[in-house]
């Protein structure tokens, strides 16, 4: 849906973001500042997400590992 609107969604890797923090103290203000710095410096650690075609093949999931995974012919 977001791709249809031309919006690119980035999902960050929380462990790598935490390692980039200079201080151990985490506040909303410090966290927001860190995320902004990582984005501005092009160092934001992203987690890869499947392409929209691949996500469409998966269909809705009712829970984590609830049964055998069905795949479509194009995947």
C-alpha cells in the first residue's frame, strides 16, 4: 500500500541502532536525535524486507509458525 503511494518504508535493526548510541542512557529525545543523525549520515541500519510480490504470496498470517507455509508458483 505504501509503495503504491511512492513511500519507501525502512525498518531499523534495533540492536545495531543501540550499538551506535554514544550513551547508555536512553531517552526519547536522545533516541530521536540518534535516529536523525543515522539517517542524515546515511548510516541507518536497515533490516531487509521482502519485495511486495513476495509479501503478496505469503497471504495473511494468523500466528508465528502455525503450520506449513504455502507458496505460490511465482515465488
